[in-house]
C-alpha cells in the first residue's frame, strides 16, 4: 500500500524510486460496475467527470492513466532527473527533431441514430454529452461525419428523393433527423473554443433507388444516365445544409464502394469501381459543386484497408483525379487481417496526399454475440491500439462511428447493431462513458490539430507495451503508451541527446498519456 506524506507518494519498483505528486483536481468518474472490472463512468444532468489540465512547468511531466480496474484519466506529476541515475531495461527515446505527418484531429459521426439517442435525454444532459466530446472540458473532438440521407443507423431506409423518376428533383427534402443533427452541429460550434476548428465530413451510402441498376437501396450501381442528376442531388444537400448555417469541409464519392456489388448486402450501399468513382467525381460532382460555389476537399475510397493501395492507385490513373483528390479515407473493420504497411506503401507513393480514418466501431463482427458490452476494457484497448497502429503508419486523423447509441446498439433498421463510446440510458436520464471513450481521450485531448507525429524508439518489439509520440503546436511532447499486460511495467522516457530521464510505472491493463515540454 502506498502511503501519502506531504502529498508525495513514493513507489518502489525494481529498485527504482519514483517521486510522484498527486493532484486531486477535475471531476472524478462516478463508476458503475457490470461485474469483473466492466466499469463505465455515469453522467447525468448535474454531474459528469472531467480531466484536470495543469500548466506544464520546466523539467516536469504530467502523467494521465486509465486502468481496467477503474482509474480514469488520473493525473500524477513527476520530475525528470539526471540521465546518469538508474534507468530501466525498457527505454523509450523520443526525438522531436524527426517529424512525420501533421495530425488533423479526432472525431465521431453524427448519424441519425446518434442524434435520436442524444435527443432521448433531457436538454441539460444532451448539452453535457456534447460538451464531453467537443466542449472546453471535453476530449478535443474537431471532426464530425454526417451521412447524406439515411444509413443502416436510421430507423428506416430512405434517401432525400424517393419519388420514382423525379428527374427535376422537385421532391428533394431533408428529413426530421436532419433538423436534429443540424441543431446539434450548431450547439457543437457554440461550445467549441474556436468554432472554425470543426470540420464536417460527408458521404452518401446510396443514391435514390430509382437511379440505380438494382432499383434497390441495399446494393447496385448508379446508372450512367443519372451521373449528372446524382451530382445535382448532392448539390441540393450542400445547399440545404448551407441554408441552415452548416458548411461541408470534405466529401468522399460514397461509403464503402465495394459493398454495392454484393446482391445480398443487407443495408444502404452503392457500388463504385475505382474508375467509375474517379470519373463521376471529376466529370460531374466536382464541377457541379464548384459551379454552385462549393470547393470541399475530395477524399478517395472510404473503405477497408485491404483496398489499399490498389483502389487509390487505380483512381489516380486518371491525372485529373490525382490532382483533385486530397487523400484517401479508410475504415477499420479488417485491420487485424491486413498489414498496416499498406498505409505506408500508399503514403510513399503519394506523399502529398493524406490518409484519414473515417469509421471505426466495436461489436460489428458477425462473431460478436453481444453487440454492446458495457464497460468492456478489451474494446477500449482495441481502440487505443488501433489508433497507435494507424497513426504510426501515416494516418492523419481518426474518426469514430456513432457518437452515441442505446444499450442495444440501436436504432438500426437493418439490425446491424454495434457498440459506442457513449451509451445513453434515457429511462434514468443518464449516459455511460465506456473505456472506448477514454481510449480515444488519451489521444484526442492532448494531441490537437497541427501536432506532428515524432520519432520514438526502443519499445517497438515489446509485445505488451505499445507507444507513439507527438509534438504539439505549443511545443509539448505527448507520449501515449498502452500496457496490455496483466502486470505493471516501468519504462524510462528520455529525449535524444538530452541529459534527463523520467521513470514511469505503467499499471497493468492501462492507457497512459505523458506530457512534458520540448527542450
């Protein structure tokens, strides 16, 4: 047992003494256990946990940790010591002179389901939920992804013009769910310290069924004779959102373009080959949007890692597409089956094009018997490890899927239920922050837009400890470390060519964020 004396807690581990000053600031998690270390933090209209944000001092390290057994973003403060003092056998060397990609940020999707679930709470609890993601005491989200019309995470299959053969699009109309989403987007902009920081990314799951070869919303391709009409349809979406005060930052040609080639696919999709995707965007969508006064960023693919790099390569065989598209969007669903080196190959071929993670969620596998597992540490760890892996291979940002779902992972008209970092409980006007929420927070809260990933070496081959490092615009160094093991480990953190080190104890089953001033 550690004993506190004059607020200094002394640990001894492997004969290394660590002096830690604990700050009991910020609002602590109110835990609710679902057994065997399955722990969520409960928020309601009057209380929600926040994170203490201390000002960094010279030679000081701020250390935030979350653990499977219930710690959430617990802050400790430590000091660097002379380099000639004891080091552990696990040494992480950080070199902030070697920079890689610039980070664009973190975020989540405001789907119909997310909006409906948030709306099921009281006004005050809704506000607190959104502030948990985007507010000054939140976790630093700067992205949100907005579907164009319906997805599987809607209460019904629909588009904005389901009137057969409406060649003038005179029946195009937003739906009630758009009212909710637009209202939340305005609230998000109001609670952000800089509303210009919010980037809205959009894509469509399907054109109206009558424009498609299948005449079905769940699969099929866009008929060539409707290429221009579908571009006009997208412009109407941009117009409708602009009229309501929402500008779109970026767009992909379509969500998961290979899904639409599967006749037995179970929810909204539309097939695009790399060639048709490039052709439609270059010849129809981009000029039509430009003529209407819109110049969003165009981002390729929006599908799984196994399509990298070939899908983008085939798109960019069209020199106009290569010039038009700013990057490639990827989803996480097959990441465990395909090497992240595919990302590096894509980056090396097109170093001026970014790669952005645009969708991730747990509970999506057909082998997941439980779609929502309240308090699952394993699912949080999947998030943290995935963020490290992807950002270590040139990904510039990481966007989660539904920002909020209910305890069943619903609504979803196709019954394709999944998990979410926040689960709402409208019966008691509460929402639960899951370990996934804190896994994202260990990055998003401390790595603002325009930070750089920097070189960190020494632990690459360690099977249990995974790390990544960043340099922020404020010249803070941020190290995120995940300890997968059931036992604690102590690592030494040092900067290359500097004479000071710090020994940090990583608890068993933990996420850890270390901050200190670049020197």
